[in-house]
C-alpha cells in the first residue's frame, strides 16, 4: 500500500472517530437505549468515547435487543452520512413544501432538489414574479403570527407607519370585543357580515 493510501485511510479513520465522538457526546445513544432494551438488565455500558465506532457497535450488538440495535445503528449511519455530505435537516410545513414543489415545476427545476430551488430564488437571473404568482394562491402553512412577521419583512415599514399599522390592529381587536359583547346574534353569517362592514369602514368605502 502506498504512503498516499495510508495517509488517506488514516484521515478517514480520524474523521470517522471525530464524528463518533460527536455522536456519543450528543446523547443520542442514551436517548435510544431504554432499560427494557438491555439483554441483561444489570449490564453496565462502557464510556463509548473510549471506543471506536466499530468497537462500540459490536459491543452494543450483544448488549441490546435487535430492534434497538437496528434503530441505533441507523441513527449513527444517518448522522455520519449527513455530516460527511455536509447536509442538514430543514423543517417546514407541508403546505410550504407544496408551494416549493409547484414553484420548481413552474420554473423547470428538479422539484426534489431543494438546494437548487432555493439557490434559484436567492440568486435569480430573471424576474421571478410570474413564477411566484403561479403558486401565490396555494394555501400557506404559516401561522397568523408568522404571517405578521412576513408582512413586516415584505412591507419594510417606517417606524411611523408601523405604529399606525399596530394601532389599526388594536382598534380592530377593541371593536370586535365590544361588538361581540353587544351582539344578539353570533352566527357565522352575522359575524362575516359584521366583519365586512367593519373592513369597508376602515377602507373608507
């Protein structure tokens, strides 16, 4: 074996061991193993930071039940693969994912390669308004609070305009509170009509 190959193997082993140390220190092993998973209830597991990944997994294979071992082994493999490939997890609402997929299809991109889609959005070579408009009517997964933050980011309001915006929300809440207390009929129909009347008044129509 050449010196270059030896150096490469040594570097791979060092990287693998460093990742294993991180995996152990993350507490994922302790979280994965419950008392009922131990083959021998009185077995005391060693300090896994003192073992290599292969040594630890071999020991665990004979210390915990098969289902637990499979889950833990899968966690380790996934952890290592994610770090070696420089991938990370991104949690989004299902509705947001649907909008990304629809946008990707409209733009002629691979809908499963979200790096590509996001890079396209972040560094566009063209006006994207038509593509974005095509998915604008799809339902959003954002909460009301999230939508408020998005609206502020989009509008980039001056401080005075922002104060006016909040005063309108406060006024709307106060009006709704009083109207609810005074209302004799509270059906959805009457609520929607009252809301429409209130919005027309706000818009000056």
